[in-house]
């Protein structure tokens, strides 16, 4: 699987956007163009404190000379953001992985962009793109606790020249009736892009529970599944057909096979009943079930939960 | 051994919300009234009206596969055949499932929600004399079994794991208390009474990934079957029972096994 390239970049500018949010600009020290990115992308970097963190790019995707991020100081965090604030000065070098994107802007008749707090970062880049491209119908909803905690206020307002922005501060209008449900009702082709604190993400998830998944785009940097198991992509070769199936990090083997119209036998979908058991032919398995014994694991495999540590495994599935 | 019935529920539409019952006439060999008698089957389920063979649960739109179903609050009114679905308190569907045009709208609702378009559109299924229970694939007896949860067993699991586990994750018909935790798993083939009805425990209920879904948030957040396996060496919670002789049961009724 392709490994993201890393770049040695220099901090070319930094400024406080609010008391807690610091903007950093990265450039190539030789002045070369940086790998291109699309609005909604993020870069991953190793903070001075050692923690690996991802940050959304706020600048316009057409800029090839710089990456701009905004980092909110999290006093309760594990030190990633505080080491950035404290130690990254103009001239500091940083190892930065080239951009990835989970929030690609797709064709849509209408966009609703929702930002909570520092979640404005990818939303700003997306709104810059939509404005530049003259998209006729998009609305930005920017929610922060107070006006002085609002980064990029001027940029957002200047991008939303058709009155297509709603700004709300929860602390300043405790009686103010703000209801997300006024903005999110029934699926109608609108694509929603959203980023913000957990509570906002959960509220939007709940309101869009009946919406098609392909119209919802969000970045959630936690990266861990509900059962706490992280995953890498790998391939499965089907013994009978010799076909190779790509298993992405966010799908199980059974989910991928079903997506191809194949219906392997299964029941619990959680690695406890053994119904989906298949023969393991080759490759290095990552057994995650609770039903096979150690000796059975030499020969068998539970595809509803298990994965692979090698690039490829062959199953009689 | 005497306990008490706490709550009774049925689930008219497979995969959709529990509906509370206060008064259930149990009939011999039959499941809870109007339980899992309607459902939305996948396009390739093999369902057709009058089908006599059971359909595996994954051929329906079910919580096992689609946790978002838990985020819909639905209510089916038997007397009017009206199904109402709400999201966060706002109505998103209402229709009479006896009217073809309303059925088409319901199918369209789920078709949009799960992006099952064209030939993949779900099919509204009515079970007729059968019911679309998970256990239907085992036998007719199991198809018509009632499902029970011993709340003491649930509390024991909560104690061992340090987690708060909503009993509604298990989508049972009968929730009771007052028996020792997990005692019911050792009493398969025993007869017992609820009020004036007589039943027999016939099978331990092996749990699936539907129980991972938090009914309040519609997120998979607790790996219940795996936790059961890790703590108890099996993934059973709750039991199925068949009704031997009829009676009307209600919350507050005594659930009793003689001589235990």
C-alpha cells in the first residue's frame, strides 16, 4: 500500500487568530512547490512534543507554495497542541506528511458547511473553493462559544458575499434560539460538510441519521472504531476464483464481499459465533475473533472481524 | 424461584422501534402478538408474499448491519396500519402500510437512507401467518418463541464490565427481575409460569452485533458479544421460551419456576 511521503518544511509565519488558536504557515525551505491538495484535506505531522497529529488545511487549494493550518491549544490534551504553540517559531523545521483528504468536495446542487470552533479550518478552505468557482448555492454555519473565540471571522464573511453565512455564539445568546434542526431536515441532494467538537459531530449524526451516507462528509481525527480497534488496508485473494479484493481500513472482509454481490455465510458479525469461519490458505492473519482456538487459528479464519498483517491473505471464502 | 415481570415489548416492524405493551394475551405455540410481522427485505432476499420458508435476518434491513436504524423513532398503529417515523422528534415519514402508495413512500424512505436504488430497492414484506424473527431460521417453534431478558444477568454483566448497558439493546419481548443472575441459562427445558400462562425455556439466546448499538445514540459503542465471550466464555444473554398454555400477562406478574 502507498505510504504517504513526508516533507521537511519550514514554519514561514505564525500568528494568533484568537487567544487559543494559532495559525502556522509551512513552506518548502527551497521555495519549491508543495504537493497539491484539494479543499478539505489535512496534513499529518509530528509535533515538537512527539505526538502525531493531523490538521486541516485552511488555505485555498490553488496555492502551491504553502500549507496553512490553525491549532487550538488544548490544555487538557496530551501535549501535542501545547508543544506546537510553545515551540514552533518562524524558522522551525517540521516533518510534514503530504496531504490526505476525507472531505473531498463532490458535485452537488447545494452545500451546507458546518463548523464548530476550530473545525472552521477545512470548512474555510472549502468555502474559498466554492466562492472562487462561483457555486450558486452554499451556506456556511459557523458555531463558536463566543465572538472572541471565532477564528477567521473576516475571511468567512468575505467569502460568503450572498448572505449565505450564519454565525452563532452559544455563550453570548443563552436564550437565543439556535436549532441545528432548522438547517438540517430531509435529504434533498444537499451535501453537508462538517467539522467540530464531538458534541456537534454527534448532533449532526443524529439529525442526518436518515440521510444517504454519500451526502455527508466529515473529518474525525480520532480514527478509532467504536470497538477501539484500528485497521490497515490489505488484500484478500479468493481461493476459488483467484480474484483479489481490496479491503480498506474502514470495512471488514465480509462487508467488501457483500459489496461485490457475494454473500458469505455469517451471523453475529462480531467474531463470537464461528458461522463465517473459512479456511486460511496463506498470508499473515491478524486474528481478532474470540471463537477459534490457537491450533484452529493455524487453519481457519473469521472474516467478519479478522484482518491481515501481510499485504495479502488467501482465504477459501 | 419467583421474580417479577418489569416490561413487555413487541416490535411490529423488524429492525424498528420497540413498542411497549401493558397487556399481552399469550397463545400456545405463538409468539408475542404482532411481533416482527412486517419488515423491509433486501431486494435479493427471496421474499414473496406467502413464502413458507424463513428468511435469514441479514436479508432484511436490520440493526445488525445498519446501526442507524436505532436513530429512527418509529411507531406502528395496528388499528390504522399507520407507521410513523421520527428523527430527533421531527416526523420524517407517515403512511398507511395497507395503502400501496404509502408503502412505496416507505420503501423510498429506506431506499434513500441506505442508498439502495433501482433494482436494489428494499421490498416491504408482510409475514402473514409467519413472523420475521431472527430465530425463524432454526425452526417454526423458535420462530414463534418469545424472548426474555433476566435483568439480574444484565446487571451482572454491567458490574463485570463497569459499563452501563441499556436492556433495549437486546430487543426482547419480556424483561423480568428477581431470579439469580444467569440462572435462566442453566434451566433450558424447564417449565415456568408467568401469571396464569405456562411456558418452557427452549434455547439460550446467542447475541449478535445488533447489541453493540447504543439505542440512544445509534452508534456501535459496546462490543457486547465479545464482552460476554471474554467474561463468561459464551455470548449468550437471555433465553427463548415457547408458550405451552395460554394466559394474559402484564408487568407486575410473577414469573416462577416451581421448586427451584
